């Protein structure tokens, strides 16, 4: 008959149970009915204590990994929240004289940047982004990333010294000095690399060359907000 996972011949209820720790066993005992009683396992056993220890280690390993993942996720959330706060757009209004009023705009930093851009401008040679970033660096408003113009949206979004304007539905020829319009690929007649430039405050803009009249409808405009 079966008993505790064993097939027993001549089962004797007086034979004590002997735990099985991973190896077959034969149990002998006195049988008042006159024949020998023995049993043998019908299924393979396994070392219970080793298995428990192994799975306990796995549990702690998984726990450590999950804890690390949670911390990384939490840090990413904090980073994303900070980025969102930094990217809050600046509001734009127009005063009685038709001049643009930009929330947080730093006129001193903007004029300094515009003066540097005008000084460094030469002839257009498809290096507008490099020139603009060099002007940023000279003015203390950023560093050179090596990006093309159409990639400058991300660079500008992450530059804490500039703020994106709340709307691009503005007359860009009235942008104050130091504001930075950015055009995506093939927008406003610009080519596959897009375009970026620095407003001079008089309707013109500078990058590697001078734009005599800033083109309308840039994809984004950024204003210097910190000295």
C-alpha cells in the first residue's frame, strides 16, 4: 500500500517513519503476522534544505534587483519632473507700442549675446548651429554640442539659461535682442539641416551670416532669462 510517498509491502503501522533526505531507504520491522515488512520510494526525492537555501538566495537577489530598479525609477521621475519645471514656457504679450514683452527675459544677457553674434557673423556657409553655440559659449550662456540646427530643439530645451516662448505666433521681426528662433528641416525655405540664429533686436538675426529680416513661423523661439 502507499504511505508517505512509499510503496509498502506488508505495511506495519508500528514501524516509525524515517525522513527521506534524497536517497532510497529500506525499512525493516517486526511483523506479528510472520513476514518481513519493507518499503521503498516510488519517486525521486530532493535535498529539501539545499533547495530552500537556494530559493532563499534567489529571493534576496530578486529583492535587491527590484529595490535597485525602484530607486532608478524614482530618480528618473525626479529628473523628469525637474526637466518639466525647467521647460515651463515663458508667456509673451505686446505692449501699447507693439513691443514684445517676454516673461523673465534678461535684457542685459540678451544684448550681450546679440552683440557677440553680430561681431562673429561673416558669410553663410551652412554652419549656423556651430556659430550660434560658439556665441552662447562666449556670452556664458551655454556650450558647444556639435548639433545641427534641426537638433537644437533638445539642446535649447535643456539649457537652463533659456526659456521657450509660450507661443510662436508672434512677429519675429519684433523679437528683442538675444532671442533665438529655431527652424526644423525644410521649414521657411531652409534645407535639410534647418536653421538657428540670434535676434539682434532690430528685425535682423545673426548666425554664420546676417539675416536681414527674420523669417516668420519658426518651430520654436527661446529667450535668455539668466545672466
